[in-house]
């Protein structure tokens, strides 16, 4: 089976860039090697022209199977990281 790739572009509130990068670093460390989807690569790329714009790239060995509705965690409360 071919790997699954997600590519997301986000614009962050300028005051929250340092916090965003900290959270992304923690998330990338936690993502690599997860049994659920087998994350092979997780990159955070900065736009050289826009200091608060980032691209997130994640490559997984396979698509993650969705959990049954009763087993799904509730989404976390919104965090003020995105402008």
C-alpha cells in the first residue's frame, strides 16, 4: 500500500509563533513511529516571505482507520494559535 501524505498550510497569529513551533515540535516527536498509521515523516516548513505562515507535511505508512464514534476522543478546546 502506498504511503498517505497530508500537506496543510496555516497562518499563525504573529504573537503565537513561538508557542506554535513549540507545540509542533512536541507533536512531531509524538507522531513519529506511532503504531496508528506509522508516521514516517513529519515536517514543519516556514514560509521565507511570511514569518507567521507554515506548511505541515506528514507522511504515514498507511491511512489511519477511524475509531468507532463511541471511542473517539472529544476534540480539544480551541487554542489561540491560528490567526
